[in-house]
């Protein structure tokens, strides 16, 4: 009987990580099943990709508990205040436990695969309930994060600030969930959810650090990620450098880059005399509660317009624009020109073919470094993350004026891009080993856990 892996998808970026991995495992004679653990904006698009690839999938209704008439009445009665929020979260957790346990008992996987162990989702329940049934969990993260990332994500949301008596009690009894910044004390989650994490025994060791739960292994993409994991406090014995399926894909593309680049230019009608700039548009973080007032722009539409406008000023390059996975391409339009085209394929398939990459604090910058593509990292939301600071070949800019100036400067001076490439080549292997054997190492990891 083939070994069986259950892939748990919580959001679009996690689907991007797990989809290709699931296909590769299926091609290697594993049984696979993808469970979409709740809804998100591009869910239907991802479901269609599963159908096209003939991948078995299901959807766990994370709000199924609210279909009960008694529950709806109770929610209405307790719709206000801390008690109401606690009761709602308590009922939600009970439902999640029951439905996830039923799913695991029905499917009986040998392993659970996650793209992240994130306190904001139900991943800790999958890990804990899996362990009670003898099922091991492996996390395949595309990125790691220190405390600064969640802090910047929630700092403008009042639900996370320690203000009420209830939140102050939670902060006092569970101090590991607190973080002080700019005169504020924040909680990693709303107070009622923290209490439930503690009551149900699914509290991570380091709530402000991504992937700090009880997964059996965390399969890291590179030695740079391993070094970072040590700095943020993840246990050495929990993490292992395997590489990733994406690195194998990049390796194959890079081997045939000359002919693939020629085909890409023909496919998009680009002038052969112009260099190729690839840009990955950032996601929309204005929709989160509190928005992002630190940004120079009022809304996502203005951000996109300004981002694209920067490429129109005396730019002698071809431009390929890649939409973020969280954005439905049906709702995105680009006024294409002979030198500016909307990318019709996944970013990973074109990234090694470019001369310059432009993104915003994205995990994909890791790929650009390992395939030796100089990068402009435009911190458009003013997060000031540490990951790419002082990395050779990556220029970080934090305001629109410097973004436009740097972009214009580099596109008009190919020799300077080449100089950045030379500096970057000295450290690129730290960010990913392109030997084509990452999946072999991932399979070896699964084999070792199977025997343990």
C-alpha cells in the first residue's frame, strides 16, 4: 500500500507551496489528499488547479459549527463583549477538534504536510490530533519570520493591544504572548484565542515566532534559513536543510536558461536588445484591520499604479509583471505595451531568465538570490524586516523616490547589474543548493520519520 500524505492548505500562499509538492509526491507513487482548511479569496481558482491536475481534495468547513440553530441563537445573545467572543471562539475550537479528528480518522494519512505552523490558523490542532493518532507532521516553509513580522502585521489593529481588563489578565498570566513596541503592549492573538490555546494545550513555545510549535520536522530550503532559524530560537533538532521542490525547478530552468529565455522573448513579443526586468507585485495589506498607514499610498490601487508608473520613466528594459497569488487575475488589469506584459505563468518559471528582479519583502527574493538575479527590494509597506539587509546583490529601498531612482539607475546601467551579480554569486549557494536533488532529500526525510 502506498504511503499517504495529507496536505493542509490554509490560504493561497500556502497552496502555492504545497500544490507542486503534492503533484511531485503523487508522481512518486505516494497517495495524496489536499484539504482546504477554510476559505480565502482565490479558493475556487486553486480548486480548479487541483481538478486539472487530478489531485484528490476536500474542503473542511471551518464555520460548520454556526449552522446549528442553537449555536446561532447563543451567538446572537452573546454577540457583544469579551464573554461573547470567548464563547464563540470556544465553540469554534470544539468544532475544529471534532471535524479535524474525524478527517484524520477517515483519511488515515501516514503524514501531514503543512506550509507553515501558524498560530493564526488551525495547524497546531492538526499536529496535536495527528500525534494522538500516530501521524507525524512535516512543515515545508517558504519563509521564516522573527517577531517583527507579526508585530508589524497587527500593530494597527486594536483587537491585539492590551487595553481591556480581560486582555491585561491574559498578558499577566501568559506573558510569552506579549510584545512591547512604540509604547504599546500587544498580544499575538486576541485574548480569548490565547486563553483557548492554553486551555486546549496547543500553545506554541514561542508564539511570536513562526513554526515554533510541535511539528516533527521543519524542512528548510537553505543554509541561510537554517542560520536564521537558530537566531530566532527554533530547535536545531527540529529543523533540517533539504532544499525544496522549487529549487529543483529553478535548477532545471537555469540549466536551459538560454533557450528558455529565447522562447520567453518570443512568447511575449519582447525586443531582444532589451534586458528583462521581472517584478512580483506585493499583496494587498490595506484590507487588514487598521490598514497600513505607514505606507506612502492611500490604498492598493494607488500602490499598484505608482509601482507600474515607476517602470515607465525612461526605462530601456522589457518588463514582466507577476501578480501576487492572493490576487485574482480576473480582477487585475494592466495596460500592456510592447515592452510591458502581464506574466501568464508562475513566477518561478520565469525568474531565472531575468536580468533584474523587483519585489517587496517577498520570500521569492530568496530564489532570486540563489539563481543569482540582482534584486531591488522595495519595502512599500514600511515593515523594515531584517532578512535581506546587507545581503549581496539585494538593494533595499524604503520610499517611492528612491525606488524610482534606483530602478532607473540600474536599468540604464547594465554594467552595474553585472557587478551586483558578481558580488551575489559569492553567497548565492547559501540561499539554495541547485543540485536537482532537493526532492530526493525530502523523500529521505519522510523515510527516516517513517522508520523512527
